């Protein structure tokens, strides 16, 4: 019969072995080589000789995590200072408007950037359809996750700003803003609102969006 001392030694050795296995598995499961990454094999990586970034290059920094919007029940609402309030389905929005492509780089205030080929609808075409008030000054955007931001109406009209539904030839994945992401070129990424649900034409120049109300510059102009 083993002594009490040898029994305690055996238990200690077993505890060390179990601990080593646990730590090893934790390191293995959390190493960068073993983290799960989504691949987009059909995405375009070059456009007219210009190298593009990848959908997988984006960092997840949304306020509530990726949103999963049901396309069959989704409505894009255009409201506020308009003659005709719009509540179009996803298919109506995509199928009944002219499509445009544009290569634009998103710059995040966190210091990263990604160059992407975006495909979408001119936001000013949607505003025209709604009969927007030409004297309005601001367009306010609201998203599925409660995020919001705004941009001057003149900026949207003068710069052919897109409301995108594809990136690098791929329909926006949920984590990248399906059904629609605003392509606010020449502005920092916090103006690039994802999961857009409502577009409001307004004269409320004092409106501040999610990050702007927390101290971020409302202009968000790139240097």
C-alpha cells in the first residue's frame, strides 16, 4: 500500500500534468494561427490595374457587434423634409436605381485603412426620388444597431456619395453592413455608417451622432 507521502506526490504530479494540458490547449486555441477568419474567395482584389484591400482587412469596432438584418422584412426609410416619404424594400432599392462603382479608401481614427471597390446607388438619386427640400442643410442617418451620424446635404449632392450594397464585387456581409453602408469618402470612418435603416433630411445643424455627441469632430474631414 503506498504511503501517504507518495500518494500526495502522485496527486501533485497529476495536477501539474492536467494544468499543463489546460494551458497548452488555451495557448493553442488563442494563438493567431488558430483564430477563425472568414475568407471571401470571390471578391475582386484588383480594379483597372489598381490593387485593392480585402473584406477581411476590416476591424470589428461597431457599437453593438455585427447586425443580421432580414432582407425580406427590411425597409429603407427616407423621411424628414421630403415631399414623398419612402419606405422601400431591399430589392426595390437595389433593382430600381442605377448602379455605380467607385474605388474609395476608408480611414479609421484608430489608424488603419482599407481600399475597396464599392458598388451602390447615388444617395442623391434616392433623395431626388423623395423630393428633398433644396433648402435643407443636413442629412441624418440611423442604423439597425442604434448608431447615427450626419452629413451636410451639400456634401452628399456635390460629391456623388454612394449608398453601397457591394464591396469588391461581393454583397455586403452582415459584419460589413448589409444591407447598406454609406461611403463617406474624404471623411473618417465613423461617418461610414453601416446597417442603414433611415435617412432623414433635416435643418437640425445641431444634431450630433453617436460618436460626435461623445466628442468626435462633427466634420470628420481627412487631413
